[in-house]
C-alpha cells in the first residue's frame, strides 16, 4: 500500500490545549465533554467551547473528535441523550465510544454522527475490528499492546475501515477497558458510584503506586510503565495505510499539546530526527512531560514482551523530563557541582532522584550554563533521604522559556446552517412549514425576493442557527411581491427564537423510564464458581466455559474452543471480548453469556448482543445495581490483565531459563495480591 497522509490527532484537555495543538501542526484534536469522558480530571469542554472549535475547524480545514467513552447505566442513559443531541447539532468528525448501548442509540437515532470505537474495547484482533465494523463503527482505535507486524496484519485484513493507533504518551499496565485495579482497590468495586472506576473516567492510577514482592524482596513501582515514544517509526504506519496517529495526554497542558504536535508534524512531513529543529521539538516535548521512554510492542512481532527492552520504570513513576547533567560532588553548604551535558538557565526546573527544585543560584553570578560546562549550583541537599553522589543524573523537568501564554479564545461561535423554504401567499410567509401573517404588496420596482430574504436571515444574532440555502416559492397574486423590511426582521427574530426554543427543549433530559430489573437476571450461577477463564466448569448439571478476554492468536484460540464444542455441544460459553461475538454468531446452536469483560451495563447494550446471539443466556455485571446477573460480593475480577510480563519487566528478571509459568505474591498497604505470569501474559488477582 503506498504512503498516504496519516492524520495526527493530539489530545486537548482544554480549549487552550486545542488551540496550541493546531498551532503545532495537529490535523485533529480529541477531547471530552463535562461528563461521560474517560478523563474526568481534565478541564474538558463546554458546549460553547465546542462551538468555537467547530468554527475554527471549518475555517482551517481541521477535525475534532469527542470522547463519550465511559460505561453508563440505564438511569444515566437519560443524560446521554441530550449530549448526543448537542453533538448532532455540532457534527464532530467522530464520537469515540466504549458503551455498546450508546453506540446503538447513535446508530438508530443519530445516524449522522460517525461512530468510532474506543481503545477501551480492547480490540487487538481482526475479528474485533470486523465486529465493530458490523455494528456500524467507521473507525477503530486499536489496543496499545499490538506490534507493528500485528497491526499490519489487521490493516490488510480490514481494508475498508479506518484504524487509529497510539504513537506517544503514557501507557497503562493493563489493557484499557480490562483494568479493575482502581475500581476494586479505591472502594467498593461492586458499587461504581463509590469507587474510582477506570471504565467510568475516574482511574486512580494504581499502576503508578508501589508494591512489595515477597519472592524477590523488591519494593518499588512494579507496574509503572515507561512512556510510549515512537519517534520517526510513525512513518511506518503511514506506509501501511493507518488512518490516524494518536498522542495520549488529555490531562496534560498546552505546552505538551503544542510540542508533541510540532515534533510529530515535522517527522510526518519528512524531517529527520538528526535535524536541529526536530531535536529541539522532541526535547521541549519531553520537558513538558515525559517518563523514561519505550517503543513498547512496536518491534516485538508476535513474541509479546519476551526478551524485549524493559517497558517498566520501577524506580520512578513520575515526570523526569530530559537528562541535562550528572553530579560530580554535593557540597555541605547546600550546593552541588554538576557537569552539564545540556544548557540550563536560572528558573529552570531540575530533578534529582525524586526531588524537584527550581534553579535559583549559579556560582559566579551567572544566569546560564552552557552545554559541556561544569558549574556549582544551589541544591536542596537536606531534602534527600539518600544523599546523591558522583554520577547521579540531573534532569530538567521545566524550562522558564517554554511557558505558554494564553491564546485568544475570542472565536466566533459555530451556527448550524438551516436550509429555508419560503412560500409567499397574499397574507403570509410560510417558512419551513411555520406560518407568519404578513400583508404582501406589489413591489414598486423589480427586486430579487430570494436575495433579500437571504440577506435578512443571514443576520441571526445570538441564535444557534444561521441561514443555509433559501428556496422561494411565490404563491401570491403579486408578480413581484414586497414585504417591509421591518416586518421581515420581526419574522426573522421569531423564526430563530422558535428554532432555538425547540433546540434547547430537546437538550433537556427525557423523563426516566422504568427498566425491568429482573428481565435477564437470576439465570447464571454465581460468577465466583466459574473461576477465571479457559476451564470447563460443571455446576448443577450444566457445563460452562468462560473465554479469555485476551487472545492474540484468535484463530488458534477459537479453533480450540470449536473442538471443545464438538466434544460437548451443551457447553455454555462466556464471551469476554467483542471479537468473540463475531465467532459466536457462527454457532447459533450454542448458548452464550456475556461475561464480566463484555460489558452490558445497560439494557440497550444487552439488546445489541441479544439481537446477534438469540440464545444469549444472560450477562454478568459487577455493579450491584444492575438488571442483569450480579456477580456477587464474593467475586473480584482480575485487577490487571497485561501483555507486559511482570517477571521480566517489573522484577527485571532474565527471560533465559524462564518456565513461562510463574507466580509472585505482592503486598501493598496490608493488601495481598497474586501475579500469575503465563506465556508472558500477567494476570493480577486479589488473594
């Protein structure tokens, strides 16, 4: 496939971030609204903000995507409908969703909104992409855990759907959409309103906290991932025809939005990493925010994390910027001698070990230190638990001259064009079916009534709407009808007021509808009895087989399930990934259930599955307040499911001699966990 232009999509946690992303060279931005966004901690966008972005994108040929990518229950669905009406008005270039119920409502009632599948779907196989495509999704954001080779295979197998991949930013230890650590460690995981669920936009980043391993004695950030940074390898994605490249970071500021856009814009436009402008953009991007970096699974082929460079930064979970020097000696008077490999200046932010400080003093009255220079600087020596010594690295985490000023937000608000059909009678104007009484007269001179009406209705003041095409049908007895301008202006005000009133009325939440709480509950056994997955379990004379939510070789994996079904046609099979639905449709004789990772948080999402799997026997949900089968208080799902092997990456043990079947016991704050590493897939559970 020949090279083509990849869209560069930059995160925008605020209007300022969006403006700076476009200034840096982004083709598109993506952001959340004030609710139902997977990054609730970001500033996020008001309706007025999005109207400004829409107006800007129209003027500059840019695109914007809105994230509506959390799971919702039946009560909350009433709040989603008004948001979808707002988005229908705004017509974003895509709405990124995770919830199958929201997707169904969009497809059935808001078909003009393009459906994009969130990475929260954990789509990592060809079947996953094809199933979302069958459900009406025009674009799929692939899981971050895929290698270039695996993405290329998906691209070739799915040529007629848009694909989006991550190229830069923070990484989650567990698969997005499958991580339960935050939900079940921060509170009652069975009450989503009382815990910080990653699937509801409130992740507490448990993977960035410390754990103790009993087997090795390690006491560190075992699950804290390095940041993804693919650099010029993004051009390989352009070569194979990937449609959009995604930078992560809606919680980060305008400087990050600008410099990440600038860096990758230069690379996609053909500039080389060795060029000074590119090197400066990369350094500025990393200073705005960066941990240690990794290419993650890009070059691992199908081998997973085996023998790959370490993807975990167990020594420091936070921002470290770029290294600018090393310590020669710490002096007793609150100073240190540092050999600098990059220039720094007063008021730059430095970091040594886990202590950050502003550079306030350079001996000799200097304000600037050049590359290669050794200098004595002020140093918070008393703040360190362990005294830094010779060779200890010094990092720059902020530069005084990279602070972004506020850009002008005085952007015209988007107004939706309305095509207007005007019928003139002797005593009225009928505009789009709405009648306005008037006294029509014969014009004294020749005039173009359509042109007059267009000019009048272009002035829509503060309305949400403006005029589009105007079609005039003269049904009056006057060959050249005339209506006084004052009357036309009054009609215009009334017309737009009526349009606005109707629109705003539609934004109100609809009345709550009672949902049958026992419609599909009480069917399945207690979830704890079924174990994890991939084992046939007999309960009360019935046999169950929950499938794994992760299956990188889906053809081989599902082939094995086919063999088990041949041996036992009465198996009741649990589906844990959207890809398995496509396979399940080939087995109309088999009973299935939606397991905990194939979310049916609301009745709409269950209906989506039921329409495709008529013998669907029920659905497990973790939330106590569910119309489906509650898993039970005694069931806790895996906290992490990861392709990153804890043994090799978190504990830094060699792959050589590994049995590929290891168990480690972890502790944190008097809580106990078990990490099972089998064939480089790590599953962490509560003990």
